[in-house]
């Protein structure tokens, strides 16, 4: 993964989801609500980037992004650990 992949909520909010490579070299998922909440999860397994991208894309379309993201990750059996937020 050479660059970050990001999604903005289409419903007019400032919500933002991104997939990036963290300092340790592992992939991270970042959620930011644009005001006060920022959460970072580390992806704990080797998962094809397409599966992660699909989960982020679907979650970003939801009104409740964080619960939708966790649900999409669970459906795809993608293990994550919260590291910040």
C-alpha cells in the first residue's frame, strides 16, 4: 500500500475514514468526526486491501459510521485493535 485511502461521509457531515500505514508499518484505520473524536485501529492480520476498502466504503455511507465499521469488519473476519481514541 503506497498511499492512504480515504472516504468522506456523503450525508454532509465531516466524518472521515481512512486506511493508512502506521509508524510500525502495519495498516491502520482512522476515523475522525471533524470536531472532537478521532479513533485509530490497527489491523492485526494480513488482509487483502480490497476487503478493507469495501468495509470502509460501506461504513462511510452509514449515518452511524463507527458501529457500521465494526460490523463490516466483523462480517469479513478482519481483526483490529483500538490503539488511540
